[in-house]
């Protein structure tokens, strides 16, 4: 069986800062491609900020020829209004790869941390530390982009597991 290379866009949505990271997955090998943060103008009206997220993430999908995308699920905040705004940002970020024809997987924050660090309660510094170890070519990665790369890595691991399970079922 030949390993096929897949470009995965990982997304850590936020209204002020949305982290993104692109990796290439080929079999069990992962390779860093790019990462960054989309930061709409904080003083811009809410709909314009959402539009900025949608357009920028769409541009990233195209610029890096992504094949699949993965996004971190939203966690419920104490402040209902903040949670709702985060949900809007997440929707804008999720729609961009969907509009580009990419499948979009969703992962709980605890699963992402467990997949990369080995503990579901890891903090951001532990995630960034492991990203530096797993993807040394990425260099020092700030928290939002590190979280996005962690989402992409989680998807690479889970998609490989799902693919193996499907191929084993087909062989039976």
C-alpha cells in the first residue's frame, strides 16, 4: 500500500485571534508546512470581523492547497455572550474550508491535548513545547498557532486510524 500525502489545515478559532497551521501527513510522517494567526481589526464591526476570518481562512486553504481541515470544538465559557461570539467566529472559520470543498473534522480540546501531549489537561505551554518537538521545522510557535498545529496533528493521527479500520473491514 502506497502512502498518500495529505495537506491538513488545523484551526484554533477565536474572534480576536484565530490560529492556523498546515502540515503534510504521509503515513506516520508529519511535516510542517506553515502556520500563523488571523487577527481581524478589534475595532471593526462584528460582521466585518467574521467576514475577515472567513476570507483569510479561505485564502489559506487555497494558498497551501489543503486537502482536509480540522477545527477545535468550542468550550462553554462562564460568560454566555462570549461563548456565543466564539461560536460565530468558529462558524466563519469552519465555513471557509467547507466552501473550498474540504472535509472539516472537529476535535474536543481535551482530545487534542491528549493526542499531542499525552494529557487531556495540558496547558498551552506544554502544547507549544510538544509542537516544537514534533515539528522542529516550525521553530518557536506562539500559542494560537501551536494549538492549530496540534489540531492538525490530532486529525492526522485520527484519520490514519479511521483509514486503517476501514481497510481492515474491507479485507475481512
